[in-house]
C-alpha cells in the first residue's frame, strides 16, 4: 500500500502469501527487500509505522521465507542495528515498539541457531495444521468418486441400493451399479 492508503486486508494471510511468492525464482524477493530497506530509512516521527511494518515483513521473511531472505537480511543488518537506537524528532509510544522489534530481528540475524530453530518450529506448525485438519465430506467425495461419472449415476454412488428406502409408487428406481458391485 502507499503511505496514505490504509491496509484493510488480512495481514497475517498476506504475509504468508508474500513469503510464498518470495520463494519463486522470478526475483520477487529482491523487490520486496528493496521496499523493506527503503521503508526502514523513513525515520520521521510522523512515519514511525513504516520502519515498524518493514521490520514485521523482514521477520516474517526470515521465519517463513526462502533461505536467501536470511542472506538479504544479513546484508542489511546495519539498518536493523540503527533501528535498535531509533529516536525520531518526538518521543512517543511507537519508539519502544520499533526498538523492541528491531532488537528481535537483530537477534534472529545474529543467532543463526535460534533462527533455524524458530524456522523449524514454524514449518512444523504449518505442516501439522495441514495434517490435523478434520476431513470434510466434500474432500472424501472428490477422492472416492470416479471422475468419468454421469450426473444421472451420481445418486447411485452416493446412496446405493439398500442405503435408503424407495417407495413402491416412486418413479425413480435404483439401478444396479457396476462400480459398487465389484
């Protein structure tokens, strides 16, 4: 977003999507990191959110992005170190938040063992959230139903003969299903 436009989306989902896009080889990471470094240099008191959001994006890329994000972050560690002593013209409540976030990102860049431990934890949590997701009926149908089935035969697969009662007066009679009678 621009400096004047307020972001009204889901920031967590969009940061994950940004990290996934940076995994591509097409150079997205270089452009994202260029924006991050540019936003970190905006140090006026009226724009204290720009360095803070840049630090959030950098932290997200370090934990969820490609390994090359660690190299890019290490190249700009001086910018992060400068934000640890962030002091704009006026003192306000955002200064401590920017300093604390800069210290957190700096510690991740310095202590590689801690960084890789947190990366493994995030990757494992992401993997478990996919595995432990409760199965949905629609997913079962997609996996189990044959692809080349006509719509008229769909009822026979979903509710085969004997699973529901048909009335004697009904015009719809169950048909024998060769797929289920194997």
